[in-house]
C-alpha cells in the first residue's frame, strides 16, 4: 500500500483558495488518488479522484504532476463550512481493497 | 434511498461486556469496512470484508470480531478483550464501477462506563 503524507493542519480565511498537498512517493502504476472530507462526528465523504494531470468537479480540483509522487487538492474560495479534516488515499481502482486513511489535514477556515 | 445505516448512534457498555454494533447497506456493494476513530485522530482500520463469508483483519483487529453472512450486513462485536473500547466507530461500504467511492454510515459512539 502506498503511504501518504499530509500536513497536520492548515488555516485559511474565507474567500481564499486553499491547496492541500499529499505526498505519495511509492505510488504504483495502477493506483488512483482519492480525497475525502470529514466533519466532526460524521463519516468521511468522497470529494474527488484522479489518476494524472488535472481533475475538476463542482467542489474541488485535483492536480497531479507527471511523476505522480504527490497531488494537490485545491478548494476555491473556501467558506467557514469547509472547516473539516481532509484525507488523501492512494490505491488501485476498481477492486475491493484495503482502504487506509492516514491522519488527514485539519483545515480551519477563519472569518 | 440507497445508503449505509449504523445503529445505535450512541452506546454505553459496562466493562467486561461484549457489545455488537450494527451496519447495514442497501447499495449492493461487495466490500464493507469497520474503522475506529479516537478524538483528534484519523481512521484506523479494524476489519474489512470483500465478499460474503470472508473478511480480513485490519491494523487494530485485536479485541474485535466480525461476521459477513449476508452482503447487506457487517456487524462488529467489541469484546471484553478490547482494553480501551471507548471510541467513534465508522462503517463503510465500497464498490462503484464508475468511481471508487466509499460510503460511510453516521457512526456509533461507544462509551464504556
């Protein structure tokens, strides 16, 4: 399983763009990168998934460089409600597998 | 509505007692997972099951047991051998052919009194 490393915490202000980087140096060829968001006392929820280059959906963008050894989750114009823990996961797609969550990044959005 | 349901939301247990946490899903997912989360910490994998009648230990399986007799159900028993069972327990199901996405229940907060 590819190990991931994220910052423990980040602070931002409302309206700013936030970029959270995840390091995964031993990512395998068939691994995808997936990000989840967790609010207190709730289960995590899926945000975005990608394999290479850039993926964008209605809530976030995911940037993956050519070597795929890291990835960056970008949240545009954050609000107070984006305060949460963000987890980066790496693993093969399309098969049931062990889903391993690290410690995540606590994002705090300030007014 | 399809989803994953955990019950109860809050559970109190006396020391030395076994207790079973329920997890049911109607998403027709093959894989199901149990995680433990302590305050301020990430999720730690207890057990997971990829198919009915089969399951594997995660990182912290000691003191826990599971069964997977039906595709829809994956109950977790916290036994008296678990030395520090007070925690937030999360169940998830997984398998989406178009997009890898784990769906989580709302969790069960277990407190040993």
